[in-house]
C-alpha cells in the first residue's frame, strides 16, 4: 500500500474521532452549564444533571467505532 493511502486512512480515522470529540465537548458545555444552574435552585436535580452530562460521551464512542471500521476496511482494499 502506498504511503499516500496510509496517510489518507490515518487522516480519515483521526477526523472521525476529532469531529465527534469536538461535538461532544460542545454539547457537554451547554448541558453542564444548564445542569449547574438547575442544581443551584434544586439540589435533587443532581442525578438528572449527571446523566444528561454523560450522554454526549456516546457520540465519541460512535466516532471510535467509525475510526476502527475505517482502519479495518483499509486492510481489505
């Protein structure tokens, strides 16, 4: 396999993870800010705020799966 193809595969896998990590960070920032504001008014909302803050992390897991698929499919080409 040519070096250009290897670099292209690496860039594709990296962009899958970078894009999803950036999106998750952006979502967590907004959700975390709202959760802290809600918890200052009602402390019993801590559990809901914690769950809602963790949910965007699944986006990064999907990005990791896509990156693994990109790398795995490259070996078949």
